[in-house]
C-alpha cells in the first residue's frame, strides 16, 4: 500500500494582500530547509520538536478552502513558503489536484533542490518567488553553507520551461556578506537570463542570526 503523502507545516497565515502574490493569499509555511542562512527569516522552520503540525494535502485543503471566495474574486490563492516547499513536490501536486486550476499557487523558494523536484512540482505551480540570496558562489556558500550550482541549473530550467513573467527573483543586500556592487552584478546576470521581475531589498541586522555556516 502506498504511503499517504504528508508534510510538516509551521504556520498558516490568512488574508494576506499584495505581499505573497496577486490578490488575497494564504501563506503556508513548510518545515525544513536545505540552507542554513546566517540571517534566517524563519528559524522556526529549522527547529526540531513541536514547532509544526503535520497535514496531508486533503487536510490542508479542508483547512484553507474557507477563503476560496476571496481567492476567486481577487485572482489570489495559496503561497507555499517555509522552509522550502520544493522539498515536497508530491504534496504540491496532490494539493493542486484538490484545489483545481482556479486558485493561483505561488512558491517562495531558494531553488537549491534537485532538479527533479522542480520538474515534478512545476505543473502544480503558477508563479515563483525565488530568493536567490547571492549569485557569487563564494558569498553564497559563506552565507548559506551550501553550493549554489543547483540554483543556476534550476533557474535556467525555469526560464526555458515556464513563462519568465511568472518568475520574481528577490536579491537581498545582506549585511557583512555582499555589497551594492555585488547586488548589481547579480541583477545583471538574472536579466541576461531573460527574467525582468526583480526585487532588490535590504536585510536588517535585527533579523535573527543563526550562527550556522
């Protein structure tokens, strides 16, 4: 018997407007992430213990469908973040089968996952918000503890296999890690790939520093 698909969810935030995609959205945060960023925006996604609740796709759908009227009226839907949603491609596909094509599904992702995860999840996804961190491999590894070759590979695949207009790339200026000039280089590289929607912003030092490397 095939094991039922489930995932650990760290939080569900309803009635978000113009923050995580078009229209009214519900943000669903997955537990677990492949990165160990020095300034982690959601450290609860990395903590062991009772920091999460386990859902099947059907259970999550029953939880969030209460806001369907808002999703349909505003072209909104569900934004999956975390943590890293692409660690759960089967969950995303099953959830899409339940909610149908009417809801917009957006992923907030670091793209640092095996390509086959992205390929399997892609048909369930309408839009991507990609937190690129930094395109310079040395800075990226110092900040996240990981190599970024998968990010390059996956972003290239997305551009070639989806509408580039569905991709928003976020490039942070990270205190003590990169500079404005390096931000500009990252932006130029992303634009050369054919992506026009880019959001450059500043991390604040008040963000929790994890101490991981």
